[in-house]
C-alpha cells in the first residue's frame, strides 16, 4: 500500500486519476527505476500495486501505456515549467537577442530541482538513467512524446541566443550540455570516488547557477573562437 506521503505526491501530480491508477503509477515508477522497462513485467506491477490485472490493462492498455503514464506523472510538470520559463525569457528579450543564461536556466533548472526532490529525486534520477540509454522502441516512442517538443524549443532558443555558432559546433555544444545535465542531476558519486573529493551537497539553486554558467561558457567560447568554422545557421 502507498504511504501517506506517496498518496499526496500522486494526487498532486496525477490530476483526476483514480486511486488504483495512482497506486499503479507510483509502484511502476519504483519498479522501472529499479529494474528498467524490459526487466519489469506487468505481473510485477500488478503485484506491487495490489491491483487486479484486468483493471490495470483497462486503465493503461499495456506496459508501454503504464510507462507513458509514469513519464507523464514524473516529467510533464518539468516540461510545463520549462515552457513557462522559456516563454518568460523570450518575452523579456523584446525581440532582441535572447539571454543565453536565461535559456539554459529555463531548461536545466526544472530537471535539477526535481532531481533534488526529497521524495521523487532518487526515483527520477534512476529512471532517467535507464530511459536515456534504452533502445527499446516502446521506450523511445514514449520518451519522444514527452520530451521532444520541449527539447526542440530549447535548441531553437539556443540557436537564437548564439546566432554566430556554426552548426557543427552547435551540435557538439548541445551534446555536451545534455550530457552535463544528465550526469549532474544523477550525481552517481563516480567523480567523488575518482577524485577523492567529497560531495558538498550544493543547494539546488546554487547548483543550477553553476551548471548554467559552465554550459553557457562553453557555448560562448565555441561561438567566439575562429578556428574550424563550419556551416553557420541561416
């Protein structure tokens, strides 16, 4: 059964879903985060949620439908916040060149805030790690539906904020930016182990500021350098 805190989280993020749907989503989230999509069966989900299999299939249709529900529950609030922050940054520019730091903060901030959430953060990080490397068509379809629109809007905003950045360099810079975000939000402890530096548990707001400054610096450095120009965007 769900604890009171889990029920509150489900109610806050799942809208008008029934108690059974909320319970299935929370237990499926825990299982997908622990084992990944392919190693989690519908039987495991039904057992963990103490739900009748017929009702789970009625509400979600399939395991892909359950994953879609989990991703909507977990990621859509992040995407809404990203869209709101990006809209504010674009409105603030007044038609002039966009502020790169604000664009990056609009995309990076919501993910890091969720990653540091006291209850959902650990599950979010583990699930994001699984989903980012899973080639399964069902997983890729769900991820594309949830993430692609926001990612495209972010990329276009970066283009406008860095109009002199050649396409090849923009591509590499975006790969690095996405990689920095994924590794930073997951904080697997590998750097601490290799470097001997202990985690400092930086406050999320400070962490966001540091990551934004770091990624903005890389983008600006590539745009300002003169060697290996490549194709510039129209």
